[in-house]
C-alpha cells in the first residue's frame, strides 16, 4: 500500500513542474505585449520616459530605486566583451568568499541563466517563486492608463533585483542590455564601480549609426563620484566617453594592457580563449580591485579624477588606471572563469566544434583570429582529409555581407545557414521561443544570408554552372506551404537554389547538425536517406563528411544560434 505522504510528494513535484513551465510560457507572452508596443511608439521621441516607466514598474513590484543601493552593484556596458568582462569579474570576487549575483543577457539554453547566484543559474524553484511573486504584484497593481506588465527584458531585470535583494547577495554584477543611457538597468543610482568594454557598431536602429553616438549611449551609465574604467578605444569614441564622464562628475580611467600585470613576460592564464579576452580580463581586474577597495576589503588608496582640476587642457585622454600586483584570488578567478558560447571548443570524436557568439564586425574579426589559431593547433589527419564547415545565422539590423566577408579567410568547404530554432516546432522548448518572429521571417533571412555568401564566393572563384531556378514555387511563403517541415528530409526552396554549390539552408538547427555530422557525432543520428536535399552539395558533401578524418565546424553570427547548438550538443544544459 502506498502511503498518503508519498502521493503528496508526487503531487507537489507535479505542481512545481507545471508552475515553472507556466512561468516560462507567461514570461514569453511579454515579448509581444501589445500595450507595451504602443507605449514604445509614444515614448520613441522621449527615451527618458522609458526609464521613468521602468521606475514605475519597479515600484509596483514592491521595490524603490533606493533599495537597489544595497546591492553594491558593478555596472558594465560595451559593444563586445561586456559579458566576458562580467564573467571574469564575478569569478574573481567569488574567490574572496563573497556571495555574488550576476545578471546577463541573452541566455543560451535556459532563461534561468540570466540570473545567477555564485556563478550558477538560479534553480527552477527559485525562478518560479520570484517570477510569480513579481508577476502577481504587477497584476494586482495595474491601472488603466498604464500597461499592466513590462516587456520581457524589463520584467527579468526587475525580477533579478528582487532575487538579489531577497537572497542577500554581497554584490551584483549587472550587464547592460542594449546601450546604457536608456537601458532599463540604468535606473541604478549608485553603483560601486562602472566599466565599458570595447566599443563598435551594433544596434544602430536604437543607438545611432556612428561609433560616437554609440559611445554617448554607453557613457550614460556614468554616475557622479563613481569610478569607471574603460579599455583602449578609438580616439573619437574615447573622447565622447571622457566628455560624458566629465559632465557626470565621474572618475574615468583607462585600463592598462594585461601585460602590465604579468611578471617575467609570462602571460596570465585565462579561462576564456582568444587574444581579445585579454582586454576583458584587464577590465575585470580593475573592476574587482576597485570594488574590493571601495568596500573595505583592500587598501587601494583614494581614486581621484585629474580632470577635475581647471588647470588641465580641455582635450586629453583619461588617465591610466593604477597597476597593482594581483592577489592569488584574482589570478585564480581569471583562470577559472567560464562563459559558455564564447571561444568554446568541444571535441566530439572526429568532429570538433568551435563555438563563438560573435555578431559584430569587430567580434567576428576576433572570432576569425581565434578560430584560425585554434584550428591550426589541432593535430592534422595523416591523409589530409579534413572538412571545414561554417554554421551561420545573423539577426537584427546587422550587415550580413560585411560579416560573411570577414569569414572568407577561414576557407570553409561548406557554408550552412539555418534559423535559431533547435527544431521547427518549439513545443517543449519554451526557453528559446521568440514570438517576435515567424518561421517565414527567419527562413527569408537565412536565404538572404546564403545569397550574400554565394555572391562573395562567386567574386572569389567564379560562378557555379549548376543553375536550377524553378518557377513552380514563388518565394519562401510558397515553399512553406509545400515543404514537409516536420519530416526528416533536408529542404531547399526550388525557386531560390544557390549559385554556389557548397552552401545549404535548413529549417532548424537539428536538421543542419544532422547533415554536418552524418552520424559521426554520438549526439546526432545520421539524416534519413529518403527525401534527399535537391542540391548536389547535400549528397556529395555527405560522402566527404562521412569519409573525412576530421570535421571542423565553426558556429557563429548569433548567440541565439550558439545557444541552440549547445542545447543539442550538451543536453545536460537543459536540466
């Protein structure tokens, strides 16, 4: 006979699972909150109103802006490397026995990754608890003239503040979402220290179409009397940061190169690969060292801003931050830092995965340098049979042609394009649902990406004689009506076949990985023999991939693509 207490345990577990799944599904509805979209239209000419709206949501959730002062925040922005700099910083401070909070975006596999305590995503139990706590308070306090709920990122930011305060972290490392000045994280009044990683062109429709405009947005996180650090930047955006710091009465310093902290010419070992991580590590050293000093854990002396003196000339670079001898906890933190999906290498038998979520011009350049160096260090097969594959997707307003052109020196044998969906159907995969796009939208973008690649290859090698445009299906919409998207076969719309024989489009990540691996990675079954892809590269490439001694795959262009690939390569990330 089964005891009643046993049934209670089973029912509680079932109730929890449903509550967590319901939380994720409910959170996803905030991606397309109609009232929020209307609000954005109204506020488009007044970005400051967005911050005021965020403060209103925070207060309705039960917190005041002043409450955030208790979190001892490290606030970090930048175009590329800000997540890595945060990861280094958090790991260093955790080594001092501090309880750390870490808020970042986007997530790769599960949304819980965005809110971490002591380096680990919060549990499903905690996520469910705080989600419903915040959601119910906002629902109960809604008024007719304002939207009931903040949008997706705003909601998670508010939820992170609740988590960190109630779980009593010693500090919170907060990564800016987009920009800085009008990002919803910028309701923070008194961070302990701020940081700006490398600047570049990204999110131009929101932040502006020049690096100076983008620098102005990033410098918006500077606060009076709060020390801030930046890595070496081009002259013009650095001038903008300096001017923003002066107007904010903020103490801005330029980080010395990492070699200034190295003894006897020995490079400091870093947990994150790639030469570009050295500037992120240098920024992390300054952020953590300053935080420890400001909070009384280290004696670092008084930081002063030299430009506060009226005797100095108007145009000058920020002063170099002081060089110090890193303690063992700092060195160990740099070495033990982990940040998935950035310059990550996974060896799966004959298949080696090179995974990097680069999605800007400068980060793709860094990715290419890392990939070529890492691939060269791999042991070459005796018979030379090596196949190199690019798996690529890009989203937003980014210049695909410019990014793909930078990847040409990697000499890929095949280029594969697919959306960021792990499967065509997102049922059971709520963490990676995106209600702001449709399957038709993302497949159209993949075909455009492929077209850019084909043109680049034609310019490099000449056109491919295999042309087979078919008038029977017009565009992606017609293809979607006819293509059996839930079947096992490989797909390509007949009306949009490529000029270059070595590029392919698939409807989801899993189909792309099945073809790339041809059953040689234990995580994937080989593609079904029936319903073969109409492109000759599918069958000829399958033969080469099956027979190659090694297969090198670079996955890049989108962190969301990287997240989908990691989810399939390492199922434990979904647990």
